[in-house]
């Protein structure tokens, strides 16, 4: 299969009846990439409330997108509950949200289920946010470590007990490692970040990580846990010796972040390095015509690529019951994937902007959304 080339780059809110209204005020925008300063990507004034639930990793970007969209569209707003990717996918499948934020594309069975809510073409996964997942640690006196996939897997399986373990020391010559207990911290909720992190471990360290990739952490593994991105970051920040995996945008303060071995060298975490890893992605087969699900190559040896990366999606119905909902979904999503929307995300969340090619594909997918016939 030919690889896609992408280049550089909560409580459920209920829509009140009659909350959506619109009035025409301009011509269509063929590219669908109008900035937030326009009324909407389609040249139509929109009002009302759009409900989304899902990824906590998208939190910082969503805050920027919501604020900017509401400022440019008087009377329109977006409510988003960062309850986790699994909760978001469940919400769009049961019809309690208009879109889901998810750090993993719909599973095959979820896609099949979406047809009962979203029409015969089901739901589509539209990439909106690319970000590296940091292996973040709290080791006093140490801010930079080099780790390979096998060592990361052993740490999170509880097979490495102390930070001065020979496996870590061998990768970090000259670093003074303390005789300090390693405390792995995982997400307690169904998480797209967990899905991506375990997908990396299962692919790149399959001899150690014997569990399948999943959004729920293996129950057999011991360790601390916390809900959401902010939960695991706070736990690690408060616990000397702790280590977790989290969206890089949420990692700051005294926490260190590991470099990851790729091929024969180590890659520092960055938006550019994440984008290089996405370059090796391939389309997922068997989906709707405009679906943009991406299967990442976790074992890439491309120099400078960072393979522990998430491509976060907005899961959208291909059809909605009302034209008002269609117009509001299109207006918001066109802003999100526009150059201005991606810049806002990059500035607030350290994400990698969608490439122009991928943004154009995303805009085309959004344009395909219509009213149920």
C-alpha cells in the first residue's frame, strides 16, 4: 500500500431545541480554510452551541480554538469536555455529542456502529492535532535521559526497580543516576494517549511489551494511576522517582523528558520530530471515502523522527439530522484545520501544524458532511 506523504507541517452539554440558527451572508469558500476572523469557512453566519467530548491531550488547543471561534462568530460557541478519547468516541456513537476528540481513530467495530447514528457512511476521522508523547520523569538532579524502546517497556512493566539500573546507566554514560525507586504512573481512564503509547511499545519492544495496544492500561501491571493528562503529570510532579507518558504540551516545570532511540541515534522530542514520524504513516483501509485515519510506523528508523507520537482526530458524522448542525460543524472544523487554527494550536500546545496537503484533505472531508436524506 502506498504511504501517504504529509510533509511538515466532562459533563455532556445538551443542545437546546432551537439553539441553532443561521443566515446566509456571502459566497462559498472553495478551499474551506478561511481564518477564524471570517464568519465561517463557508461564508455563512452561524449561531448556536456545538458539543464535543474527548481527548484531554487536545485540551490546550481546544481552549484556543473555542475562544477564537466564538470571538469571530457572535452567538456561536463550542462546549468541550476533556473526559478522554474513549468517552468521546462513546458520546458520538450514542448521539450525545456532535463530535469527538480522539487520540486514536475509530476501531473497526466502532466504525461499524457509527453507521446507526451517522448514516450509511458512518463517521469519519479528521486529523486536527499532531503532537509527540513525552516520557516524562521526576528524578531530582536529572533533566535529560536517553532511553530505547526496550528500556521504556521494562520501566512501565515494573521490570526496572531503580533509576540507577544498569539498563538505564548503559544508555546514559556520565549521568549521575540516583538509587531511587522507579514509580510508573499510567492513565486510569480509557485514553487515546495510552493507545498510542502502548502501540509504540507493542511494535518497537514486542519482546518485552507482550500486551496488545489498547486505550485501557493492562490491569495486570502494578503502578500508580491518575485520570487525564493533567492527573498523571501532577502525580509525577509530586512524586520523586515517578515517570509517565503524556502529551508534551502538558509537561513543564521540574520534569525531565527522555530522548528516544531511533535507529542508531537518539531523538529529542519536538513538533518537527513528530511530523517526521507522521510522514511514514499509511491510510487505514475499509473506511468511508473521506476518512483520514492514519496508521503510524512505530519502528521507523528515519533520522530525527520521534515515533511516540499521536495524531489526534475530530470524529465527525458524515450526516447530521439538521442543516443548522451541519453548518455549525463545518464552520468550526474548517477553522480548526485552517492555517490560522493550526497556528493557534501550535502556539498554545506545542503541536505540529498539519501540512498543506493534509489540511486540504481535511477540508475536503469536512466539505463532504451533509444533512441526512
